C-alpha cells in the first residue's frame, strides 16, 4: 500500500476509533459502579448517602494519632502520643518516658541510634497500633508552640534542682516562660523516678491546653491547623481530654517496663479505629446499627475494639428494628473471635454466615438487646 492510501485510512479511521472509545467509557463506568455498589462489603460509594438512613455504610476513618518527640541531638526528653478519639469532643494525651523499654533497648537508645523513625517504630510496636503522624521538637520548638499563651501557670509538685545545687524550678505555684517549657519537660532530678517526670508532663499539658481553650488568639498554636500539633492541640483543647502515662512499672535499673495487658486496654479505648495493619491476626469487622440509635455505634465499636476487632466498615442495617444482636462470622477460622465479640458486647447470637468474596471476616449487627443492656434495663 502506498503512503497516500495509508494516510487516507488514518484520516477516517482515527475519528471512528475515538467514537468507539467514547461509547465504551460509559459502559466501563457502569460496570465498575455495579461491581462496587453490589459488593458484599458495603462501601462508601453505596447509593445511600444519609448516615442516619437504613443501608448506609462507609469505610472507617482511622482515629487520628500524632507522636510528638521532644529531643535534641542524641538526647531524648519525652515521647507523647496524641489521639483524637472523637475530634473536638474527646481525645487523649499519653506519655512515655525515654527510659521505656522496647525489645531492643530503651526509647532513648532507639532515638540515639535511629532518630525519630526508630522511636516511631518502637512506639507502634509497644502500643500495637501504627502511628498516623509524627513531629519532632526541641526546646526552641516548644517555646514557639506555647508563645501565644505563655507564661504557663501550674502547680509544680517538686523543686527541680540545677547542677549547682540551687533550685532551677521552685515547687508550688509556678509560671513557665515560653523558653522554660522545654527545659522543664526535659528535666530530671538526680535519681528521680521516670514516673515523677511524667507526672510533670501531665500537669503541663493540662495547664497549656486549658490556656489554649481560653485564648482568642488567631494563631494560638503556631503552624498548620490541618496537621501536626496545631491540629491536635486545638482539637484536644476544645474537648474532653484524658492525660496519663502509658501503664508500666519502673524496674530496679530505672527502666520502665510497660504492662502489655493494661496498655492494650487503654489503646483500644482511646484509639478505637487504628490504622489497619492487615497482618491477619485481627478479624476485619463490619459494624452495623440495627436500632437506629446513633449514640450506640461508638459504644459498640469500643467494646469490639477492646476485644481485638479491626473495624473496617460502620453503618446501618438495611432496616431498623432488630431485636437481637447478631455476630456473623464469614470464615470458620474466626468462630472463636465471634464468640469473644459476643462476650464483649454482653449479648447477641453467634452464627456462621458464608459470604463468598468478602474482605470482611465478621459482621456485627447490634439490636434492641444491646440498647437495653447499655441503658441498664435489659
């Protein structure tokens, strides 16, 4: 074929091909939509978009977490985990001492050897949940964070003694200038227990968040408001907040050994929807509301999370009016988990319910029996 013939076919063939592609695209979109909306998982693209309506289901947004690391050079002064259990309503600030032991040494050694990445990995391993964000600050960074509301007023439980023997920070009523916050948080008296140091952290955070809540300054916490300490600090200041050290005991060497059972209970309570690790050890759960009472979904989620559920999807049953809670496992390997979830909820029936092709291991639909139990009349 000569060049002119090939060019002629190209001129009419190309428009025809474009028209054919244009006709196929809507078909592909329709097929994709049907596959997603018709899946057994119940996704965030279901036709029902009203969260209060029967049939609504959506993927769970993980509980936001931030690991704030206070360190400088090779010295680690503090590790603080911030969690927005229910953003603007409820959250937590959890404290870990640099002396906290990990399988390969204390956090302070992980910091010296691997920096922030080593500390983040170690904390995720200790708490059993991945960390969403991390941020490192030094003493100057702390001064900037609190500058809008400084000085910070608190009741200091113990005098902190300087190397020369005189008091660096007096006991009793204390006002910390912005530049004093970092040194105060990082201070250790000779032979002092890490528990005493963490208690000072709790007092500081309570005082600082209280002053942030009362402030009308536009940049009350400098930095971005959609991430980092700016986001978390503002949300925590405007809601209920739980402040405490991660449970553990100080051994004879001065190291902090965490209580794995207590830690697991605390983390499940405060981080009900952790980032999924998909390691197969925790069943992936769909949690559905069979009553229509919106306040029960979080209560049920916390109970299940404490029992080891990895909640992937939440939503409503296709119709309300369920009398009995149902815990349906879709794989025989998760039968024992289903029984554990029934015990955690305190009611319900466990059934085997095959769902071919489902990525969800267990579906929990709570009914009126759970509602009555939570109200104390069942």
